[in-house]
C-alpha cells in the first residue's frame, strides 16, 4: 500500500513539474528570440565590381611597316605630349639624299647650258618659293578654320586676326621670293625657264612627299600620361592592328563598372556612388556617376552563363590618384534616396505560397501574420504593410 502511494506521488509530482514548465515558458515545445520592429533609414543601391581606368586613354597599334629601330619606354614611364614613342627603320634619308643629288645634277646641267647664269642662286630662290607656297597653303586653311570657329563663338577675335596676319605675311614673303627668282632668271629664255621649272618642281615635290612619309615611321604621343602597357621592343616587327603601347592620363581617373543591364537601366548621371571594399580596406564616398555608356554587350559569367551588361563611368576624386590603373574595387550606386521606413531583420521573413509572413509575439502568443515588404538593406528588410513600430517578431523560430 505504501508503494502505491509513493508511485502516485511521483506521478503527480511529474505532472506538476510539466504544468509549471508550460506556464512559465508560455510556448509549448518552442524556442525563439525576438526582434523589435523599428523605424530606420534605407536607400536602394546596386552593387558590382569596377576597375580603375582613365577618361583619357591612347592606344597605339602596329602598322606592319618595318622593324622598331628606337623604343626606350618602360612600364610606368611618364611621357610628355609630343614625345617620341617609337621610330621604325626606314630608308628615307637615303631617298632624300638621292633627290638632293638630282637637284645638284640639274643645277650643273643648266650651269653648263646657260653660261653666265648663277644656277645655284636660281635653285635656292626656286626652293624658297616652293617652301613659302607650301606654308601659305597651310596657313590659308588654318585661317579658314579659325574664321569658322570665330563666327560660331569658339575662337577669339585675337586668334582670328593672328591667322589673317600670318597669311598676309606669307603672301608678302612669297611676292619677294618670286621677285628674286624672276630677277635671277631674266636672262634665261622662256623655253629654258619652263623646262627648268618643270624638272625642279618634280624633284621638289618628290622631296616633300618623302618628308611627309616620315610620319608613317614615327609615333609621337598626343597626351601627357603614364605608360600602362608595352607589347613591343627594339628589333620587333609588330603586326598590323596589334596593340603595342597604351598611355593613360592619371589626372582623369575614373571607375568603370559593368553592371547587369537591369541594374544599369536604373542608373543616371550625377547619382551618388561609393567604393566600399572591405577586402582592400578602401572606402571612398561622395563619388558621382559621370555617364552610362549607350552600348550594352554580352559576356560570360564565371559559370559560363551569358549576361547582358552595360558600362557605367564613375568619377574619381583627385585625392584617389594613388589607386593603380586596372585595380578592381567593389562599387555601390544609390538609385533611390534614403527614406524613413519600418525595418525588421531579413531572417524573420517566411516565404510561403508566393507570399511573405512573419511570426509576431502578441500577449505571449505567437501569431503568423502576412506582410508586404520592400527594399533589402544591410541584413534588414523594409516593411510596407502588416506591422507596427515596437511590435516583436520572432527571429530564428524553430518547432521541435
């Protein structure tokens, strides 16, 4: 009998402990942490990886002309505008010497035929006339361009007047040179004069063409900048169209970001941007979008999936000049300005039947409630409808 009483007491004691547990935990077989629905500031961003580049880049390509005769550049060299980059081998000096010898031979021929005429002076006068005519043609074209710019407001009156003055001076010089030439040739018959002029003009034209051809054998830079790529060397024969030198202007640095097209479509000039790269410990804000490139392109992702992307150019501060060309950094562009809104941790939201729910703690009970959400930001999610500030939602809810 005593044994039965003891057993009964144990049973009732166990039941009492269970009831006490239920009353104190208020949740049958449940473990949970709560998070308070709070007001916070949230904006909409798009993110991707960008690379440091320049707005001012020059790339020079091989022409397949000849071997590289002179090239002393090294990666990282600073070059000035107009500096010689490459000189190819050529035979122009030899060809020019040939023409100069032909001019001398022409002079000797007429010296013998026209005794008493100083053909050396005649040659010099004719060459001077040819030189001034060539310069006059160039200055006349420059005057026409300057006049057009002046009429459109792109050039000053001083620039236009200087161009006009240059033409007038050359016209005066040509008149003097032509008069000198006429005085030297006045004793020469008209037939001999015409024959001489035809022969000397052919030689002078050949000489001028050879001098112009020098441009095909040398490359000068038209910007000041840093050499960021070299793919040739002295003695090399670069193939036509092959990139041999790249120069970038360090004072015009930008960030180029190839966004997915669906993100790029939401970006426009002057939107705020920032570098936020924890791995490189680089954080730069107050940046702005310069422009969105008009042409999209298709590329392959790391998983060999085709992606439509579009390049966005973001301006870089002068203080960021130390960032190396080609460096890849994580970028954010704000496509929607920050605003006050209700926020909850993204981990509290349950996806079910294409709808979103949270579990809310009401008077000690857990109630499932449908909500409408918006932007996700820094681990939180915007709540548009279904919750109020101060309510408690269940975080990491688990049923036993």
